[in-house]
C-alpha cells in the first residue's frame, strides 16, 4: 500500500469522505511546499523504519516527562491510574 492510499484510508475512517479529501489535499500541499522551499525530492514515509520512529517518540516523551519535574511516586500513581486491566 503506498503512502497516499494509507493516508486517505486513515482520514476516511475518522471523519468521512469530505474531510478525507480536504485533509489529503492539505497534506499534498504541505508536501509540495516543503519540496519547493527546501529544494528536496519527495521522501515517502518508510514503513520499514517504524521502530526508529517509535524510539524517537519515546525519547521525546521522556524529555517531556523530565521537564515536568514529577517525583517517582507521582509518576507511578499517574500511570497506575491510566493502566487498563484486561480480564
């Protein structure tokens, strides 16, 4: 599945066809704008590098958590409150 098909399927399932068309058009215009301003070729999303994207996201979240200056007990309480048990 190419990137545009995956993108349009994602938008369609969330908001409906009209919103999917608008969101896809906006996404294409942003891609085009960045290609023109940065003078770089289009780089489609690489689905094979998802683990690296996940690692970057985890590091970003760790940095945000560190900036909150929460105590270890506060973090544990927060995550225990958010944990969902599956039975």
